């Protein structure tokens, strides 16, 4: 692909993606659904206007989008706002993670009769959510309030728990497939990623606060924020940490220690074009052929995951003494599934190549469905809670 084909591709992605977002908005759907659908239409699965090579070449935009979103999630987690809902966030997160794992495992192992190892891995991978779509919908509808705060807290904590949980299950699967003993080292490995990412996020958060003392204008602040978002992601990738967790913790540190935590609102100046490209490329990565070839297993997986997530939120909200809105609607906002799942797929392919084919097929098919229906569930939840403002 020549250098001049890249700007043409980006132009089509921006203009057609935005058009898709505006069209679906007319029928009361989140704009992110339109971006994803346009990407799917332009993808190799249909019109082949966005080839896989271009999608790979624009990976930096996807990294920037995910980094910005993670920073914004952390920036929303101000302790003075979260004190009243901290118990609710913890209960809801843990129970919905366990709910998704148990229901999906039972469906895969007892209903589809998949091997125990594959069922365990699919179960734990079902716990992952996609913060990008959730945050995009929250920003589009300018949602604010205790329900939105709880949702952001659950989404942030979900990723950390998912990474730890996956590491434990992967260690067990490793024993089942190759024999050996369950060691403290194999279980402690994911803890190293989580706590290492958190420590790095704290350090870069403190450094960001220091740098911001010398910045005077909104434009300069935005440049620094974008630079730190990419700095976090670059370092995290180099040392095998989670770019999501690093950026979330950085945002959390700034939100609670800096005198102007509202600076993350400056992302509004650039977020629309980044979101359009990010989600259109996400749509172009979806595989209709994989969905068609695995539609039955994917349908069972998506239904089981949805039941586990929604049911888990309901039970967790009761035990955590959450409000009625959290109990009745938050589960619908936990359906998006993409970025973290792709990372887990890569880990499975590297560690369990003999199990990866069927897991990859089912997970990618599920991502295709969840990336389209997930934002709709989030919109419905925000509208029903009364916290959507546009």
C-alpha cells in the first residue's frame, strides 16, 4: 500500500464512519453503532474497501483511542464521588464476573459438550468487557450521576479482575493439558501484571501532575495528555503490562490529586474524529465468515454471557445494597466485548495453540455480535436510569 493510499483510506473512514453515526442517530441508536456497522460494510467481509493491511497500519489510532478512553475512565473515578458507591461497585463487579464465568462454562461444557479445558477458557474470557464502547455512549449522551459513576467503576475494576482470573484459570488449564503441579508462581504471574500496571500508572500519574504545573493553555494541556496516553501505552507494551490499567490508574491519580481534575474534558476537542476512526476500524476487524461458520456456538455463548452478566449484576446489586437503577439496568451496559478479549485471544494462541482454533472462532464471532448490540444495551441502561442528557 502506497503512502498516498493511507490518507485516502483515513478520509473514507472518517467521512463514511461519521455518516453512519449520524444516520443511526436518527433512529435513536448510539452513534458508535453506526461507526461499527460502516466499518463492517467496508471490511474484507463485505466490500473490502478497508483491507486488513490498512487496518493494521492504522493500529496507532486504535491504541490512541483506547488509551484516551482508559484515561477518561480513571479521570471519572474521584474518591469523593465514589465513597458512597464503593461497596456497590465491588459487589457488582465480583458477582457479575463469577456469573458470566459459571453460566458460560456450564453452557459450553454441558450443553455444547466442549472439552473441559476449552470450556474453562471460554468461561473466563466471557468475563471481559469493552470499556471503549461504554465510555463512548456515556460521552455521547452526556450521562452523569450515581448510576453512571457505578458503571464506570465496575468497568474499570472488571478489567483488573478479568486479567487476574484469566491467569489463574490459564494455570489450571496448563496443568490439565500438560500435567504438572499448580504452583504459586503460575498463579502469581497475572498479579504481577496487575500490580505492575498499577505502579506504573501511579508513577506516570504523579509525573503528569508535575508536568501540568508548567502548562498554561488548554491546547498545551491536551498535547501533554495525548503524549502521556501514548507514553503509558508504549511503556506498557514494552514490559508486557496492560495499557488499559496503566492509563486508568494514571487518570485516577490525576483525578484525586490534581487541583483541576476536569482537565480530561479537554479530550472533547479531539475525541470525535478519534472515536470515528477507532470504532470504524473496530468494525472493519469483525469477521462475518467466522460468525457464519460458528453461529450456533456463538449464539449460545452470547446468550449465556448475557444471562451471567445481567444476573450477576442483579445479585451483586442486591448484596451490595445498590439502588434500583443499578439492580435493574446496569447489567445491560456490561455487554460490549472487544479489546481485552482480543488480547486474551492472543495469549491463548501463544500458550495453548492446540486449543486456540475453536476458542478464537467462538470469541471472534461473539465480539462481532457484542460490538453491535452492546452499545444499544448501554444506551437503554443510561436512558432508563434517567441520567442520559441528550
